[in-house]
C-alpha cells in the first residue's frame, strides 16, 4: 500500500464530495458528510492551517469505503 500524503481537510472533503457524499451537518469544526446510497456518514475535522494526520485521513477514507489507492488515482 502506498503511503498516504499529507492532505488538508478541504482536499479530503473535495474527494468525498466527488464520490457522491453531501454535507449533512456541521458541529463546530467538524463536518459530517453523508452518502444515502450506501447509508454511510463520515466526520472530517476542519482546522484551518493544519493538515489532517496521515492515520486519521486513512481511517476516514476506510470508513467511507475507499482506499489510499482510490484517493491517489483521483488526485
């Protein structure tokens, strides 16, 4: 498995929206995205000026049903 690059919250959200996720709700600095077709929701922390940790980004992708390879192919 290739190594996950450093990503910002906005890059990750853009990827998830391109895959069919929509914004469901936001509570403070955490945005919840929802995909009704698969009944999946994921929460992405949005902290301006900070990258999301690699481990957390991989976990969010995995919870959404994607792999690092899927993200890298899209990027």
